[in-house]
C-alpha cells in the first residue's frame, strides 16, 4: 500500500513538474513573442512621429543593420533613414494612418504588410497620398526590430485639365512606330480616343496643352509639334523615357 502511494505521489509530482515547465515555457513565449496588434501599434508610433521629426521610435525599432527601400527608390541604411526623419516645414502639417494591416508571425520573424493613408495640408491646401509597405521584424537578443522594409506608392491619375476643343482635329490621324505597327487617334464629339491596331479604342484625358493621359495607366501621351506648329508625332512617355510614333496620315 505504501509503495502504491509513493508511486502515485511520484507520478503526481512528475505531472506537476511537467505542468510547471509548460507554464514557464508559455510565460516565456508571452514575454518574448509579438502580436499583430503590437506590430500595428509600433508601426503607427513610427508613422505618427514623422510630421514632428521625432527620430526616437526610428532609432528604437529599426535594427542597426536594416535595409530600407522607400517609394522614391532610395536604398538607405539606418543612419540615412533616421537622418531623413525631420520636421515638416513651416506652413505644412499632416498625418499618416496605418490601414488594412496583415501580418504573418512565426517564432523569431514577423512580416507585416499594410497601407498608409497620408493627409497633408500645405498652407491651407489639402493633399492626400496612398502607400503600401512591407516590414520584416526579427527578434534578436530578446528584442524585436525591423531588419528590412520596402515602401511603394499607389499610382494615382493626375487631375484632368481643361480641354481645348479647337485643337482636337490637329491630333487626329495615324501614327506609326514601325511598318505595320500603327495607332489611330480619333475624335467623337469632344472626346479624343487612342486605338492601337485592332484593339478597342480608349479615351485620352487632357492634362494640359498637348498632354493627355489614360485612366489608370501610368505615363503621358504628348503630341509633338514641328517648327510651324503642326503635330508631327505622338510621344508615349513612360518613366521619363519616350517611345515616338511618327504621324503618317
């Protein structure tokens, strides 16, 4: 009987010890892990410090060996990134809000992808912009920091300008990139259209004199004029590089 009681006590002791180990492990994980909500909070803290030029959270949350690529194509290390955080000029104000955040967290790595809605007021004039960012957080030496981040800006169409209806007929015609590779510019009422080969025609929206854009398509359509003012080419400008279509008809 005593032997059975001792055995039971030993068994219960083992179970209790195992339970304590598991609780300790869980507690440790809770202290060293990170949650989606905490990632959002830290990110909002970073973005909320931009307008005032507060570098403190950027020094805290970015690793010394981080890689940062911004929406302008700049590749910056931590020193350059922190130095880039400066107060907005006098007459400027603004804020950035984290929206649509998603995260994937596994052991010592957390990836968060999110949109940034920016509002800015420039001497009383309101402006908005939208960005998308992906941050990679890593836990090293018990501390969670960003080791890599990339920011992209969503494309937005420019504001439509006033159409000079008297010039529409000057754009109409056939433009050639190479033999058998042509596009047609036509007019229907007060609307200018672009059509390449047998593809459906699409509207060209005026931005300013002789400059148009296509809705949702990055780039510009420019009509080039010769010395006498007659349109002689259509320029398809993308990322400041030009594809020139010569007017043939």
